[in-house]
C-alpha cells in the first residue's frame, strides 16, 4: 500500500516519523509531505492527488491547525482523490466524533498511539476486511454515525517500537545538527488546559495501560549514538517528551547518567547537548548542576502562571516558590531557560496579571512569552467552560469570555496591541526567545576564542533582559488602561489601544535592529570558528546493537547533507503536557523525558462554525488620526497574549548582517512555526474590541527604491487607517495604499486600522520587501 503522510514539519515531526517507521517496517511505501504554510494547501492537494496514494494520513497533533487539515481533506476529495483518508494525533483522538462529521472528507481516525493501528488499517484496506474489526480506530458505522472500534491498549514496552523514521536531513542551530528525539510518553500532571495529558487519560480509559512509560536508557542511547555518528560527531538532541525530569530528582539523575554511560560505551564523545522540558518542582539546585555537567544546556520550564490563584485555576497547584527556585537553580547551573505565561484564564483578575508582570521583572534574564489559556477540545478546561455555559465557537476552535470585565478588556487590548510581536514567525518575541539558546550553543560546542564566546553570551543576556523588562513595561501600560478606562467609552479605549500597538510596533524596529546585530556577531563567529575534530567511525558495538534493535526503516541519514539554518528561533508557547493525575503511573520506574514532536503553539480562538454575528454597535468608526498624539515611541514591546486575534502578516525570514562587509542577507529561521495567532473570533459586544480586523501589508519595491504598500483585510471605506514610518509615507487615493521611502533597510512601515469591531496594528520591515 502507498501511504502519504501530511503534516507540519518545522522541527522534524516525530509523530509522522513513528507512523512512517511502523508502516515501512510492515512493507508499505511511505512518503511525507510537509504542510507548514496554509497558503501551500492548494499545491499540496494537487501534489497528493497526483501521487494517487492508497491512503492519506493527516497528522493533526494540535487543535490550532485542525481547520487547515480538515479543509485539506475536503480539497483532496474535491480534486478526485479516491483513496482512504485517515488522521491521527491528540486533537482527532479527543474529537473523533466531530472530525468524522458529515462532509469532512475524512474516513477514519487512528486513535491515540497509532503505530500498531496504522499497520492494521493498511492491512484491512489491502485485503478488504471490515474496518470495524480494526482495533483502535474510529470510523462511521453502517448507519453513518461515527463510532470507536474495539480498544487497543497503550504500548507497554516502548523499546519494542521502531526508531523514528528520519525522512529528511536535520536542521542546524549555530552550525550544529539539531536532532529531535523522544525517550518517554505521558505525564503525571493534572493541568486543566493540556491536550496531551487529556489524550493519555482518554487512551487509558479507552484501552487501558500505563500513561507514563519510558524507553530504556540503552535503547535511547543507541538511537542517539546512531544519529550522532550520522550527523558527523556532534549534535544537540531535543527531547520531545512531556518532561525531561522525573518527579524525584534522584530518578532523573540516575536515568540521565545511565544514558550518558551508554553513550560513552558506544563511542559518543562530549560534543552532545541535551534540550528538554520540565515541571518546576522537579528541578533542584543540586540536580541542575549535575545535569548541566551531563550536557543539558536548555530547559523549557513550565511556569505557566506565577500567581497563586492562576496556578490553582489551571491545575498547576500552589507552586510559586518552586518556580522561583527552579529558575534560580538553572541560572546558577548555567542552563538556558525560557518559559511561557498563560496570563489570561477564565477567572483571572487584574491583580493576578499584575503579579505575573512583577514576576517577569523579577526574572528578566529569562525570555518569556505570554498568551491566554485556550480550551482545547476534550480538556478539563474545555469541559468546565461548557458546563458554565460560557463557551463559544466549535470543536475547531473554542472561545470564552473572562469572567471579570476589566480583565477581559485587558485581554482584548493585549490581543490587538501585541499581536504581531508575539505571534509573527519572524517577530521580535520569537527571535528573542532563541537568543540566549544560540549563545549557549556556541559556548557549549565551540572551542575558539573564549573571550569572544563569553562576550556573545553577555550580549545575549543583556539584550534578553532589556526586552523582558520592556515586555513588563508595555504590559503595565495595558494594565493601567484597562484599570482606569470608562468601559462605556469605546472611542477612547480603541484610540489608546491603537496608540499602544503603534508604539510597540515602532519599538519592534529597534529590537529587530539590535537582534540583527547580535545574531550577526554569532554567525560571523560560527563562520570563522573551528569545531572539535570529527568523531571516529561507528563503533563495532554500536553496529552490533543497532542490528539487534527494532530499527526498521528509521536508520539515521548518515553522511547526508544537513540543512543549514543560522538563526535560532524557538517556540514561545511550547505545549505543556502535565496532566495525568494518577499517582499509580507516576512514581515507578521513571526515566528521562523529551519535548513533543511538533512545537504546539496556541490554538484557534473560537472563530469556527459560529452562530450569527452580532451587529456592530457603531458602524462608522471615527478617524484614527483625530485626537491621536502618539508622542515619542516608548521602549520595545514583548510577546502578547493569545486572544481571538486575526492572523498577522506572514513574515519572510529576517535579515541579518552576516558578511564581513556588513551586507544584509536573508537567513532562514529554524525551530520555528508559521503564524500562531488565534483566528478571528467575534467576542461579546458588551465591551470594545469585539471583532478586530484581519490585516496584512502587501508591498512591491520600485526601481527607484521606493516601495508601494497596501493594506489587505480592510479598505479606507470600512476602516480608519494611520500609517507611520521613520521614512517618508505618501498616501495614494483613499489612503489604503501608500508610497513608502524607507529611511534605511531597517526602517519599518506600520499601519493601524480601526473598524466598527476593533483595532489591528501590523508592520513590515523594508528588509522584508
């Protein structure tokens, strides 16, 4: 059977790689198609249909892209695809009944862990056997209603699974191969918003088995050694498990030491780095020092909410002291840490937000992002909001209103003002999240010029701290506006929100320029520096072990060229996965754990299958310019919250001064995603900013160097527009297009649009045209 897998591939999709490995080992022909940009959907649909596969598998790990993949399935059918369309991942496993609704274009859902089920499904399709006899599947019954077949238990022994099939070369971070890997499955936490832990709880209830399981140290180390040798004798391994660290520090240390001992036994040198995630309560000062010595250079620490109330509301428990201790331990051990704040949740108050802002200031050396806790389908948060009758939207994207009016207003202000900074793939927040990590990669792997390496670390730390403090400053401005605003004065609230968004966008230009400079210094260092000598050939012991393990078609791409990618941009909002809540599974036979296969950013914010849109309160918006005195632009801005915001302008890769002559060149991003903004959702109309417009700037550079720019998503007849730049901006016609003469290549064109439903601000750098 010919199987085509389609899904996101920003960081090697380990989920697709495992399905590919299982199907290939069973004798089927498998190919993988990356679907990273929604604009590519028509071309991907034509490519898949032209291949005429027997089966198409859609990898829908997370809800925020579910609507795109469901739409792709419909497009495949419209183009005449005759094969079977299945899907799998956390989202469809929890929403199988809805996914198999009428006219979805999808024939089946591979539930939960899919390695055995996909093989059984392919065999049933090959032989014509009834699909209702395939265990672990959701299909339509004879009456057309979706139903689950007999259950399939969770895999008991993870060592029996094949290694991940590596379907493309690894990316590089600062010249070093970046290799995603996994070492365990499941989590013992009980976070109300987490789709991954809900996925494992549902799997256990459906088919049985332990939710938290570990590969053996030998099995993990042998795959790492194979990949390390294939990558040329150096690699940064990013563990895509829910937690790298276990509940007991002694268990964490024992497991990581066992893996390191196996690596030594297999001829793996010291040019190895480990990246992962952990819960704050699992990281102690002693453990941090020990694992740093074992090669752990970066941790994503699950802070999530730094107020006691917020943590309790999200199922995180009372953990503020442990959060501070974990961050202090990582700093003292020299481990780079970033974190996310779920700043907004259903019962948040302005005081809760203020406590989180104070936390950002207190820990400014760590890059952060913030957003709203989203009610992913099937999670406790989703079910709880449904019970409170405060849920809007559909299974493709749920929305809710924060109970406190002023906190809901703050959420809407931040959604409009911080949108592009927080969610643009090449935005300031994304680039800043990877700055300290890039410096750490250089310090860990390179031996040349210790003073230069130390200077890069200091530059990254100083810029990170400045940007974190700026995040706090702009959040405080938004807090102040929400606290003092007359809720009935929509005009004043919308004007001040527009001004705040324009100031943030103006500071983006400054931060981009500084980020360009530091990243440029890093790239120049990497270009002239020498790496340690290449590793020896694969050891006989490794070759013997690999032959005895379940390798299937997942052998590393030894000797293959690696995709170069100089700038490191990390996901600001990685999926937290704490939520099993069953102590029986949690505290026995633990071992290490890595991060999830596909960086999971925020989900769709309820804009799918909504009921009738409420009428706008004030159809004719007043002009933006009237009474708007922007004043001097304040300092830069940080990442904003994820709210029912329109998707920002998809930005191309950033520009960076990397050559000795200082000329700018385009640098592809790594470890990054496309726009993670939640899609448009109409909110309740009792507060302003209930339906912000969706904007993007389109540009064309003339031969004389000037740029013609137009805004898409609104027009001068439906919105008030305000354009800004350090250069010269001349309006064309009604004002929804301008001629822009940038002051420099680092200059930026900004536009704020105001409609009856709200405010949107978007910007574009001259270097991106």
